[in-house]
């Protein structure tokens, strides 16, 4: 089969399509997919430059999600799956290849009306948003929700599912073009973080109360400001550290308003792939 190989650390030019060995024989509960398309994630780009090595035992090729058609079933695959099914999958790596072996528990059916190409970008954002925002932070209809990086893959998915569930959505982004895209997806309050103080804007829009849940990919440099933007019993979920992993925090707000800080850690990352 052919796969995209990272020949050395660097930019996109280090990626080469090469002939490689076919996947290993199917094991218990595994399926073989003919890959139609693969998603592009930040982790893939970090792996390309040498900053995100794949987990032990994972494929050396990049690609944390893909879509395709089931070619073969291993022993004891659940009866809901059959050869020929169109699916998308969450992976530990290897999506940038013609074929991939995937545990059946990491498959998702392609939603009706969604192309195989579009479906390749669904698993990572869907599992991340649902597990962090709704399962762990318990965001509920009638609450308010601030998404940093609203025009990202995570952000655009989070906007749509939150609006579907009747939640007021705030977003930050760095340009008017990005904010317009968020508005088009249903965001209620769009904040340009380069020209506005998002803490002040959140306070204005909520009559000083703050939002219920924040999904943050910045980390350290936003930590105190995020806490200042939360209301009583507010929940902050940090999924990235683009603004650093170290911060000094005034804990008074955490105690006074019963705030919860959660981090996208290894245990949650593993649970997403069950």
C-alpha cells in the first residue's frame, strides 16, 4: 500500500508518498479500512516537525482520524459492522495511508448526508467536544459557553452542537473574517481578542454574571482571565497550551465562586479512543 511518510522533521515538504508494508493481520475486534480521506490535526503537524512522537505501538505514519469503507472484519467484531460499511474512525496514527487496521470500538457511522471526505474531519472534534464540554463539564441547555479559537475545527463543531442544544455561545477569534464565519454557524457573541478584552465583553453580555463553561486551547496566559470570566459554579476546560503551561493564579475567585478547572489529560485522551 501507499502511505504518507515523514522523512525528517520539517515543513510540509518533508512528507512523501511511499510504498510501505500492508497493515498487520487483523486481531480480536479489529477491522480493516480502505481509507477514503484523512483529517488534518494540530498533532499531525507537531509530529511532522518532531514534537509529537506517536504512542508506543502506534503506526509511524501521521493521521489521527480518517474515513473509509470496511474491507474485512477480525474475530468477534460487533454485528453492527459489516464489510462495505462507510465509517469514520478515531486513530492513534496511520490515517495518511491507503489502508488502516482499527479497533471496532473506535469506529463511527458516517452521518446521513455527510460525504466520506467531510466525515474524515468529524471523529477528533466530535469526541473532544462531547467528552470535555458535555460529559465532563456538563454544559446544559440554557447555560452560556465561551469558546476560544471559535473558527478552529474544535470551535466550529462546538458552536454548532451547543446551539443545537439551546446554549448561548460566545467565541473569540483573531480576525473579523473568522468572527463572521463563527456568526454564520450560530455564535451569539463574537469577540476579536486582538482589539477587545474578552473578560469585559463577557461581563457586559452577561450583566456581570460570567459564563458557565469555557473551552480553552491557550492555557497559561489566559488562565486568570478565564477564571475572571466564569460565573458561580463555572467550569473551565483546558485542551491546549498555545499560551504556555505555567501561570500564577489568584485562588480567591476559585473558592468564592466554586469554580472547576479541568485539563485534557492522558486518561481522558485514552477514554476517547475506547
